[in-house]
């Protein structure tokens, strides 16, 4: 058996062990190596990760992603069960999509041109739909992720499938989505599972208020200034106007026109029309719930910066999908590790700090074994780690 180049920390292996029964022994070794390397290495290249832990040829890790016959759905189901069992305070589902930019990709599967909400332009890359849960203790916890392939299934279809999968493991009573998913298809799936929704609608949506059917933006123009109510939500000042409304495809809704106060300029932001099927929910509570949707954007940002959601170079569709799932899995395991540390030390750590914690634990274990290693082995290990980390 090959000597381990870098030891796995026992605390981290306890989180990986529940997945062991989903793989053969060689597959589980590759799974542990890829997932842990994704966490401890600043690179997102399989050829660099091959030198960590048990040294092996990079083709072994590539084959594990691209062609190895492990059951993806079984591993995904195991992660969902683990998340639902370890995190008990989830009460809110959030769905959104993000763009993983690959401007120079030529032979990468499913790359296309998509609208980028950050740059407000069309960008080349992968569109990824994400479903997650909001935890009072941990913030946003990703629960499901899927690559949009333009194969006949829309993002709305993917969102509905994610809702159904999630409800099998965690009964989510409320969903928060942006205007892209505020349609009968997705919101109908939410209601079909006995849940409620809070969502934003577009300003050109037809809404009936007081028997007058107009675009949302037209209704806004008829709101008297004195009818706006100011309220503080999570430390920020908002003002809102609330009304009972009717939307043809959704039925009766609670409509809240909301604006955020800009302290620097002393002005109010553009209006965000929010709706919910909770007809008696106060306006400030509607705003408070919708603001929680920002947690999924934080996940997308951290996953891109910390775990390589943006910088992978795989071409095979199956390999890309498996890689994206391992990013989600690594993120969840880091959150679970952070949960353990929080309960032990009462100190909350960011994803970046948790990555450093795992890396430090690996290197600490390696240094403990250093007195028993030969000079040649130490030099070889140092060169390999300098390349891989």
C-alpha cells in the first residue's frame, strides 16, 4: 500500500465516512481525495490534487469523475439525509441560479450563452440551478444543485424537481424565490407540497387591486405618499405599501411594494413588488423573509472563490455534473464541521476559515509523523505539497 502523502484529519474523516457504503474501496479513496483536496488546495486542477494524500496518477481521479460506475443518486440521497439529520432548524427553502463563467471553453459540454445578473450582459458558461435551506444557526445550507443543459427541461422544471426531492427529506413550509421563478409552474409545485411562498414579481405583471387591473408599476404610481409605512428590517430602513391583490394565474395574493432607504444619499431605492400567498402576513415580515434569499448568493460567491465552482476544466458532461455536486458536498461538510466547532468553542467561522482549519489539521498530523520519516521522504513530500497546495 502506498504511503499517505498527507494524512486525513480524523474530524474530517468522520464526516466523509457515512458515504463509504456508496462506493467500492478504491472509489471511496478517490472520493475522499477529491473532496478533501477541493477543501485544502488553492487550485481546482485534478493533476495537482493527484499528489495529495495517497499519491496516484491523475487519470484515476479523472476516471472517477468521468466514467466510474458509482451511483450518483445514492450519494446525493445520503448527503440529503445527513443534512436533514444534522440541521434541525431549517424553515425556509430558497431557489436561484448562477452562472459559472467559461469564456474560452470550446469543447466543454453544455456551455452556452446566458444572461449574467451581475454584469447585465450575455456571458458564456454554465447555468447552475441551486436549491438550499435557511438555517437560523448556519445561514444558507445548499441542499441540491443541477446543471441546466438546454435539453428540453427548463429551469422551472428543474426547480420543481428539486422541490419534490427536498420535500422527501425535509418538510419545508415556505419558499423564497426571485421573479424568474414566480410563475404558476414553480409556485404551483410549492403549493402542491403544502408549502407557502414569498417571491418578487416583475413590474409588467398584470395585477388586480380594488377591481382595477393594471401593470404593477402602474399601480405604484397611484399610491399616495402618506400611505407608505416605514419599518426597520434587520437594521435597515424600508418603507412599504401593502394591499390585497389578484393575479390571474395565482389567485389572491398579499402584495407588498417595498423600497429600501439609502443612508448615503438619503433617498429610497427602486420599488420591489413582493407577493405571498400568506394573505395576513405583515409587510415588514414579507420583506424580512425575502431578504433571506440573499444567503444563496453568498453560497454562490463562496463556492466560486473557495471551492472552484468557477474554475474547473472538465469537458465530459458527467464529469462536470459530478464535480459540481462534490463542490456542494464539500460546502455542506464544511458547514457541519463549523457547527461542531461552534458548539465546542462558541466561535463562528467562515468557509475560508474552515478550509484553513482542515488544512492546518492535515499539516499538523503530517508534522507529528516527521521524526519517523527519512530525509528523502520529507523532501519528496515538501515538493509535492508545494505543487498541490
